[in-house]
């Protein structure tokens, strides 16, 4: 009877240990996390992977912002997702892509494969109003490089030849609508703050309206603009005769997992497609 009691105690301890390790020899399925269809981040990711909307596993969870994807992956041990490189922090782990780390230098060199531009969009055939034009000029100037870099935007080779911004001699006023990519929110708000600080009372009469529905929303807003006060924001290129794309800077799409995930460090397009279509359901099955 005493031996039976000791056996039962050992069995309970073993079961408890297994539960703590998420089950004996049992690995949970990967939670696939993605962005909504209008997202420029998703456009860039899907293009690299070769994904169509109909391909994505029905168990995937879809989120409408970069921050929501990062939060979900940070709080889910089995999750995988993708966000702007500019939004990666120490709450998640960014994977290498085809053996290459997601760094600014690797993006500039073209060796990190999932990269894209951050774009400002202006409507074809419609001049920007003076206030919007002045802010646009600041964003596209050499002067803006420090603000862009501060928010992890990656400067392109033409930054050295971009003009310096000059504060207007006459005070400007009006409203500027900035609408589009959620991935660009931090950079745009930083640019606005630096623009206001540099321009002082010459630009204090300008008000800014923000809206971040995704790159698709930015494209639509510019197409529908009749005032010349709208600057669209897109984090992937989608040329259209209705608007002009201006490259503000570069960014990349980082594939992220939970920060304590030690089962994977590197992944490629084929493996990502297997995961996002549900053909592979566990990290240990990725080959």
C-alpha cells in the first residue's frame, strides 16, 4: 500500500511537470497572425511569400494595426506574425530571412528580401495647398533625415542630394490630412513634431488631421481629394495614374515570433507559405 502511494505521488509529479511544459511530448500548433487585406505590410509580405488571400489558413487571426500584431505575438508563445521593421522592439524576436538579419544596412544592400518603401502620395493634376506643400517639402528634404532615422526609417542613397528645408518667410495656415499606413504612424507624427519645432510661428497656424486605416485607405483618400490638403501614406508600392508615389524612406517587413521561442531563428518564403497555408502546423515541422 505504501509502495502504491509513492507510485501515485511520483505519477502526479510527472504529470505536473508535463503540464508545465505544455504537455508531455505535445507541441501546440502555431498561431498564424496576419494583417488585414488593405495593409501595405501584408502586401509586401504576401508578395515575398507568394500568398493569395484564399491560401491563408482559416485559423489565422487578422489584425488591423502593426501594434496589435506585435502585442498578440508578444503575448502568445506559439504565434508567428509580421510587422514593420521600424516597429520591432524587445517584446518580440525577429527572424532571419534566408539567413539574413533584418537590419538597416542589409535593407540598403538589398540582401534582406522583404523590404518596401514608405511612400507619400499626392493626387495627379491637383496642386497641394501652400501649407501641405510646405510640409511635403520638409518631409522630402535632407533636413528630415534625423527625424526619420529616429523612428527607424532607413534612408536611401539620394538623401545626400536632397535639398535642405527652408522655413517659409510668410506664416502659413490651413489643415493637412495625413491618411494611410499604420506602419508609418510613428514616423509621420515625429516628422510633424519636428516640422512644428523648426517652423515655429511660421507654421503654428497649420493643423494636422491623422487617420491610419492602412495603405489602401491612404490611396483612396488621395484619389478622392478635391482640396489639395491630403497627403496619402502607403507602405508598399501600387502605381496608379490617379496619384504620384514619392519615396520618403525605406522599411522592411520583419517576421516575428515570441521572444522566448528558441525553436526557430531563420525562415524562407517556402517555409512561410507552408506555415501561413496551414500545411505546416508546428515549429518543429518546419524544414
